[in-house]
């Protein structure tokens, strides 16, 4: 009887230990799920957290396809990449052959191994990502994300023809716009390395096609990276003429399209000769008159004001800086504004300086407010006296 009681006691103790262990493990697993849900701004339900395809899709929403400027030392960026990694790993846990998730992990590896360049990944991280995909056995899987990653990796490894071939396969899918973006990057990098003019021409052509493809799909707004890529190509090649001519022809053919005006103005501002800037102003005014379209003119006035300043046309420089500062009182630099105003004996700049000092006080940039106030107070003590107490009492934000 004693042996039987002893046996029952052992069994009860074992059950208690198992129960305690399972209770301890369950919250741990639940915490992992909650961590993904709470740190990843998504709409995943409890059921979705067990769906490999939905998990991988949410991960790709984070890493994206055209973003370059990953600030790898920024805590928010680190947290976002960690969230994506959790999502991809969880997807693979449920389905080890989920190619979208494997491709996502390869993308994260490329980003983390970046060399702080906006456009490119380093070869080491590219090779590591390629090895990761090969190890999964999914390297030849023909789904969109895997084709995209093969193109990205081949670009990083400087296998340009292979990268272009993969990008062209994307053009046959519903993501055709992205194919233009990828090919433009590839041709641009190839031109940077090999200096073949035909590659430069192809890079510009694909970049403008990317812009137009996006704009035809969405008339309201587009990814700013489209312009960053074209700007990079034009800055390197200095071949503005063909792109200006192309966008001017597009404006002539489609004067009803807001993007025709935006593209034409944008490319004129990149080269920014005096003729370009004057043509940009005419286009901005015409867009306002014909389409009631407001195009940001700050860069126009800033660039032309500095150009007039270099040409010592101080009256014209003042007019443009005054227009610029009427839009944003802090837009022009102190140096440019002081130089312009030093050439006039009248009081035309007083109101400009008053607006700037008041804006600095509003933003609590007290040091700048005091610097500008001190200069103007010496020149016009009576006029700037009313601002003295506000400047003295200004306290910067913590």
C-alpha cells in the first residue's frame, strides 16, 4: 500500500512539473506573436499570424523595393528591420519553402550589409544573400520577389547583363513599372563603371519611362525615388539636353496633364541656367493659369536669386529672394541675404529681417534669432527695439 501511494505521488509530481512547463512555454510563444503584432504596424489577426503568405507579405511592406536611404544606425530603422525579420522567420517556420519569406530575409541581409550608398549594396552582402537563397533550394523559383532579388543580387555582383535579364522578366508581370526602375539603376551603374554612352542613354530612357509609368497609374502622387534616380543619372552624365527636350515635347503633347508640367519644371531646375529658370517660371505660371495647379517655386527663386547674386545683379537677386522669403521666411541663407541687402541704402530689407527674427522666435531657434537681431539692431535700433525683449526672453526647446 505504501509503495502504491509513493507511486501515485511520483506521478502527481511529474504531472505538476509538465503542467508548469507547458504554462511557462505558452506565454513565451504568445509573447513572440504579440511582439510581432505590437511592433509591426499591420492589421494581422490572430489567424493571420499562422499564415505564411500573409506574414511574408507584411514583411515585404516594410523592406519594400525602391527605398535606398536606410539609416542603419537609427533605432527606428533597426526596429523596423527586426520586425520584418521576425515576420519572415515566422513564415518560414510554418512553410520552409515559402520563397517570398526567403527572398525577404535575403533583402534584409542586403540592407544591413549596405555601404551607406543610396543605390548599391556591397559585394559581400550580395554573395551572402545569394548563398542564403541557394541553401534554401529556392533559387530558381519564378515568383516575383525571388526574380526581383536575383536581379538585385546580380547588380551588386556587377553581373549587369544577368541583372537586366531578370529585370525584364519582371516587366511581364503586373509590376512593370518596377522593371523600368531596376533597369535604369543597372544601366546607370554599368555606365558608371564602363563609361559606355549607350548605357547612359538607356539609363535615362528607363528612368523617364519609370516616371511616366507611375504617373499613368497614379495621378496624385508618386515615389520621390523616381526623381532621385533620374537626378543621379543626370548629375553624373551632365546630359540634360535630351531629357529637357523630351519633357518639353511631352508637355506640348499633353498640356492637360499636371505631370507634364511637373516633370518639365523639375528637369529645368536641375540644370538651372538663367534660361532654364526663366522657362521654369513661365511653365509654373502657365500651370497655375490653365490647370489651377500649384507647383512649388521655392527652388526656382532660390537658384535664380543666387545666380543673380553671382552676376552682381543685386536688384533682381533681391526680387527673387523676397519672393522666396514671402513663401518661407527662413528659406534663404543669412550669407546670401546679408550680401544682397548690403548693396542697398534704403530700408527694403527691414521687413524681411523682421519676419525672419519672428519666425526664429516662433520656432524657438533662439541663437539664430539673437544673431540676426544683433546685426539689425546695430543698424536700425529704433525699428528693432520692439523685438528686443522677445529675443532676450527666448528659451530654446529642450
